[in-house]
C-alpha cells in the first residue's frame, strides 16, 4: 500500500473514491461469473447495480438476492457489504500492520479521510478497535439469529442466513436472503429476529468513534461533545419518528392497523429506525400512507452519524445547520452546543454538504423523471433512498430502465463516499492565496 500510494500521489479524497470504485468493479466481476447466479448469467448493469448497492451499503436490489444468486454469489455480496461498511482502508491497514508494514503519513491522511476523524493520532488503535467492535457485534448477532434460523433452515443454510443478515444489519445495508423482495415481512412479529437486526443497525449507525467513546468514558459527563450530540439526536429521531408512524399508520389495515398495541408500537419503532439508513422492512413501503412516506424521505436524507456504516448527510450536519439558524434567530454570531462554540469552518462545511446533497438529489430526480415513465413520488422516494443509502423502495427498483439503473448507481456511489469527497476527488483543490478582499454587504432574504 505504501509504495503504490506514494508513487501515484493521489489526494486522500481521490484515493478513497478510487478504492470504493475498485471494490465495486471487483464485486461486479465476481457476480458476473456463471456460478454466481442460479441461471448462470446476469447482465452487466444488474451485476454492477448489485455490487454498488452492497459496497455502498444501500440495499436497493434489481435482482432478488435470495432467489437469483447462488450461495457463492450471496457470500460475495456479504463480503462486499462488510467491505463497504468498514471501508477498504480498514482492511488494507489491518493487513499491512499484520505483515509488519509501516503506515506512512500519506496513508494516515487517507485513513483519516475514510474514518472522518479530525486527527491522525491513534488511527492504528482505532482501526483495531473498529475491527473488534464489528467482529463482536456480528458474532453476537449471528448467534441470536441462529436461534431462529438454524432449526428452520438446517446447519448450512441456517448458518449462512444468520451470518449474512448479521453482516447486512450491522453494515446498515438491508439486503436479505428471504426471497421475493419480502425483507422481514415473514418475521414481523418475531421480536428476537427483528430486535436483533434493529440493535445491530442502530449500533452500526452511531459511528465507531461514538461507540468507542461510550465504552471508554463510561460516565456521560466525560463523553465528547460529538458523542453527546449523536446520542441525543439519534434518540430524538427514534422516539419522534416512532410516535409519528404509530399515529399515521395506526388505522391503516395494510400496515399497522388491527395489530395488538405492543406489536404495533414495535413495528412502528422498527420502521422509524430502519428508515434512516437500512433497507430492512417489516411492512411494505408501498402500503404506507403518503404522510409516512414523506417522513421516511426526511429520515433517509438525515441518515446515520459520521464515521458509521450508514449514509445520509449525517445527524451532526443537520444539527449544525439548525443550530446556525437558531443562533441567527437569537441574535448571536456564534453557534453553541453544550457550552462549546463550534468553529466557523465546520459550519461552512455542514452547509456545503447539505447544499451539495440537495442539489445532487434534485438533479437525479429531474433526470429520472425524464427517462422513466413512473409515478413522480415513487421516483423521488427512490432517489432519496439511493443517496441516503437507505435501501427502502416502493417496488420501483427492478422496473427501472438501464439508464435509470446507471443514474441510481451514480447516486448510491455519491451518497456513500459523500458529495464533498467526490468533488474533492474530481477537482483540483486550490490553496488559499492569502489575499483578503474588501467587505461589502448585499441584500438577502
């Protein structure tokens, strides 16, 4: 890694973008092999779409993972999800450390970019901690899921089902092996299966830095500001979205209507939690009311937290945007959270990410409405799901044209690595000239 990176002299953003692209290309090749599918063949675009969906931990599917792919293909998809969730730099760093290779400064900068941290100190320790957390979470999840899947499917298939869905849940992907695009509908009333999967994807969506901080600090007062913000925002989103979906779908006979109160509340919670970042569902999205679908679009746009396995613009980004608006309305020129002032550079970055994300989503929606003859709201939902790497769909994904699939592939890729990272990778970053121009006000609002 060190030799190649030094010779190529890529910027961290370009190296990160190229790494994800390389994983997608490798996955496309493996899924195109004759023994990866039951029919022995798959067209290139469908293989590329599946590989992108797995690496970008999205969960959108043009081919049913359980019925279309062989065990080999399903295992390939599982490893693509794991690689996309943890990041290729995590695996590359781990391998080179085990081989006794030295991690150079340039490579540490790439790792810093990949993990979205603000320092290059302690990165090797963080890599090992991430791998340990992922291994423990997936192992515990597999054991709990195995209680249901092993007796039902037998040892071989049950083991694959347990491990695949634990990886898919922790990776906030949502691809499943149950067949017929039904996701977890058959287990909607199973608290063990749905509870385990929910715990895994919520754990994965918090961010590795937050989880590590919680385990190391132990006392809430010692948590970093970032950790406190992530936990508070995540809790608020989970509770408020659960109550809203519970109210909106309580009388809908196709979703929660008619269910016992306990199960109705649990399924409302699962739907609210999954909507932010993972493609698992216990009720079909197509049956949800327009109000619930609009709420889910908002949740998909917000997404998970930084340095996590989920997508979206991230919880803290939205918090800084709203915090800036609050400061302005209160007549303050500083954005403050928990008694700490937020640097202006971070606020500018938050607004840039939000504006770029909205612009890219609107552009994708505009193009999709031109090339696809489908209901407008379904197209909007699909684009938000792809960009937020949420994976939920109203059933439109398999019906898309080749051009529509390619557009969503680009959207998923952009959503996974982030619009700002993509632009950094595609453009030449200019250094500040040091010139300070005279100030003049303009009218706004």
